[in-house]
């Protein structure tokens, strides 16, 4: 495999800082439905990318195998589900709880890479996962004591972690055969189309939003999408899905600080304790897995997920 033009971990850091703004923008979208915010985030990103793809990369699509089209479609659907679930969670719980819980995706990613890519479990990895899960239970219990509806938001955030893990795991194999531009264009397009169908089916209005909300949709399309997820997609060519998921450990810290400054959200004692335990568990996870043998990912069963 060729050497990357940029150090992937430097760009991963930029990507994490960018996605730290995502939850803040969703909150600033106000009463816009979660599915609409998710749709316009991806649809606008798709439109911005389209002229460049048409001018420079149309030939790429002629070389994509039909199975890769199928799995790129799966990746897009996983991404759409992730945004609906996570954005909806922010309607019920705080930025801190939601972002900490959705950041537990490394746990699900490691299980996925164990099942599909044969990464090995170690005692340290199992212990760190149990610690992180304990922290998530503390957050959930604290939110339940404050408001039962907040616990629903926590559960939606966890489901968002599961679906974004599927997005990364499918993409990890595809990015070794598809260019970043073609992969991103197809995935964002499928995700936007899936969300459009979802909104139409539920009769969610596609128009009638304020200028401030349209600015939020645009900001979501540019900052956390292009400078966040697109960087992660680029990194999948050289970095495993589990390591990318681990890099997102920084997001809860950045998002919580922004929520305090911009939204005046106060972090409760259970969120401090549970969040600290989750982050500690994830840090132990990094330490326990960084020296493990990299998985053999030359192909997946049936050349796909």
C-alpha cells in the first residue's frame, strides 16, 4: 500500500475538532426535525461535492463493481440512521450525555472488527469495555433521575453509536478499492436519498425553515461533514475503523466545552462521574489494543461486509 500524502493522525485530530461542533449546531437548529437537519446536512454536502465529481471523477464510477455499489449503499443507509438517531437524542438529553454515549462506538467497532476482521480480544480490552459500559450506566441512571425522557435520549445516542460503527466497518473495506471522492459522493448521496424518502413517508415538511436554521444546515454540511466525516473516510485507507473510532474520544470534551459556552448547559455530577469513567475506559482501551496485531483485511466474506 502506498504511503499517505499526509500523516493520517494529524488529519484525524482536525476531523475530531470539526465534529465536536456537530451537536452544538443541531441544538441551534431549534425546532427543526432531526430527520430534516440530517437530510439537509448530507444533501447540501452532496450538492457542494457534485460539480467537482462531474468535472474530475465521473470515470471512477465506471470501474466500481456491482457489489461495491451495494455495500456503498449499505454504508450510506447506516450513516443516515446514525444521524437520525443521534440528532433525535439531542432533543431529549444534553449535549454531554449524548456525545459521550455516541462516542462509545469504539466498543461496538472492536466487536465488529473481531467478528469480521479477526482482531483479537485481550483481557485489557475486555476490562476497559466493562469500565466504559459502567460509566454509561451511571450517565443513564443520573439522567433517568432527572427526567425519564432523558434516558430515552441516552438510548437513542447508544443506537447512534451502533449505526455509525456499521458505517465505518463497511467503509473500511470499500475505501481500499474506491477513491475518497467517489466513495464519499456515493455514500452521502445514498444517505441523503434515504433521509428524503424517510421525510416524505412521514410527511415531514421540507421547507418553511428560518434563515438561521438554513445557516445551521449549511454549517453542518461544511464543518463536521467535510472537515469531519470526509477526513475519516480518507483515513480509512490507512487506519482501521477501530482506531478511527478511538480518535473520536476527544469529541465529548470539545462538545461539552462548547455546550457550556454557547448553550449554557451545566454538566451534572452524574455526567461528570459517568463521562469521566467512560473516557477513562476508552483510554484504557487505546492502551490495551494499540500493540495488538493489525487485522488481516485483504477481503471480507463475499468481498464485503
